């Protein structure tokens, strides 16, 4: 059970159980009624019931049963069943099982088991997967840190690189533990996790270790609200200096249709934090690879890959040198072809308009090319078809502005096709579009653009 909004109070398992027992003994409620009353009362009082076992008196909880079996210190392979069962239980994010497990010592227990199973690759992989499922929030990641988790995981990575399942489990733990925890990101970087990631990417077919992409993304994401100045930008530069960006390009090139393409593209985007890195990705053939992935996503109808690759291409287009390369390789026509294949999906269309907007920024030539390829028609048709999609309407306004701000000849074409009415409607309908719409109307040269 998740915490109610604004919850600031907690309760122990013992206090909760006593409350249910009092409802039965003192108020004469039957067990089910007593349990339901306790939950409702505490919820209304703003008590956070995360991690509290809410079973009827006398009933067993499967998470507690698994932990009990694991504490019996069974040898391999008997330990596999409870490890795998715990993993399945805690992977169910809506169940609250991970909270129950971590509150009852699962993180500490699984770290100990991982250390003991170093010689049993199958058992170790199962223990790592269970640990990754149990670590789900700041509290559980802090327990992981306090019990030496980072060092143990890195030591396993150093010694067990021959087994894909073990690697997959290790990087899943890294991703889970570092999520929302800047201190753990720093701990892993101090332990040279970047160098280990580089070695694994270089040595293996990374399609067998997809969690490595999640680990890269998480380590390079600033997601800890406790920290005012994150270090992830510097981490990304270290990743690039090792050559991880180029290896990720190779991964996309070799397996352009493999099932983890989206994760790999997001990981590469996480590394591309400055102009120099974006240009190095292009030098490694990254633009050709991404455009090919975009073409394939359209042919296969894979909207997830289409959106992710457009977003990645937009990041690379932040470099002026890459803008020219993308257009020279037919990028505008390929993006407009993609828009035709996903004409009924506003989430893809808004990404396409975002990348076209970036390509046209400060470039008369690219703006002219975009109009010739049909970007103006795309904006008009999308705004007409999806008036309720605020992000699409906003991205269309941004794109229109860049199409016309340096190219007055484009203004007449767009105004003649009714773009002003569509922009004003977006401005009135969506609060998030107000500034973008105003700027677009101003650069179109219309009167009363601010009204």
C-alpha cells in the first residue's frame, strides 16, 4: 500500500497488529472488519502504511515466508526457490511487497546471501535479481549503502564477468540503488563503475545484459532532490572519455532491431551532455545509425523506438555541426516520412516537430529545407487533428517560430493556409502554449499577437 498524499506519520507493525487485535477483543468486530477499520482509520489520520503487513490475524504473508526460508541458510540449490519467489513478489510494484521486504531486513539479508553465493553463478544471479527488486526507494537504497552494498556489487562485477546472468543482476542492482540517490551514484563512481561498464560493453554482446543501459541512464541522471548541485554532468564526461558513447553507437549499429534498442538509445542520450560529445557521437557514425533506426521504426510501426530516436537525434542536433550533417543525410525527408507513418500518434508527431525545430534554429537553409519537405503542412495537419494535445500544440508553435523567424517567405505560405487561427486556438485552449503561441504569432508578423 502506497503512502497517502501529505503523509507525515508512520506506525510500527506491532502497533498496527495491536490496533487490529483491540478492534476484535474490545469492539467485537470480526477479523476482516477489524482489519478494514484499522486501515481506514489510519489512512484518514494521514498515517503512512507503506511496508505494513495488512493480513488477517493468523494469516501468513508470502514475503515474510520467503524471508524466513532464506534465513534458514539453505544451501544451493534449495535456496533458489525462495529467492526467485521473493523476486517475483517484489517486482509487483503496486503490491507494496518490496516495502514489506525492506522493512523486515531483506536488503541486509540479500547482501549477505550475495556474498556467500559467489561460487554459484545461478544462485548469485537469483540473489542479485531479488535484491534489485527489493531496493525501491531512498530508505532501502540507504540500507544498501550502509551495509557495504556498492563494494560487494563492484567486487562481483570484477570477478564474475563471464556470466551474463550475473552481470545482468549486478547492473540491475546498480540501477535500483542509484535511483534518486546522489550519494550512491558517487559511491559507484568512486569504485570505478564507469570503467567496469566500459569493459563489459567492449567484451560482450550487450543484448544479453540489457540492465547495463539502465545503469548508465540512472548514474547519469540528476534525480536526487536533496542535492542542489549534482555531479552527473562530470560523470557523463568521464563516460565519454572512456569511449562509452562510441561503443553505444556500435551497439545500435549492430542490432538496430534488437529488443533493447530504446534503452540503448536513452543511455546514449544520457552520455551526450555537451557539444564535444555530441560531435564525437556523430564522428563515430551515430547520425547514420540513428536515422536508420528512425527509418526502421517507421517500417515496423514501433512508436517507442521512433520517439526515443527522435529525442536522441534532437539532442545531437544541439551541435550546429551536427545540424548540417543530419540535413545532408536526408534527415528532413526521413522525419517527414516518419510523420506520415505515425500520422495518428500525437506522441510521435510532437517528437518529430521538436527535432525539426532544433534543426531550424539559427539556420535559414534548414528552415527552407524543412518547408520544402513538408514541415509546414505537418504543423497545420497535426494542430487540426489533435487540438487537445497540449504538448503537440506547443511543439508545433515552437517549430513554426523557427520556420519563419529568419525566413519571411515562409510566413506568407503558413498564414495563407490558416496557421494563425490554429495558433490562437492553441493559445486560448492550453495554458502551457501561451508563451510559445505568442512568440510564433509575433514572428509570423500578425497584428495583436499578444492578445
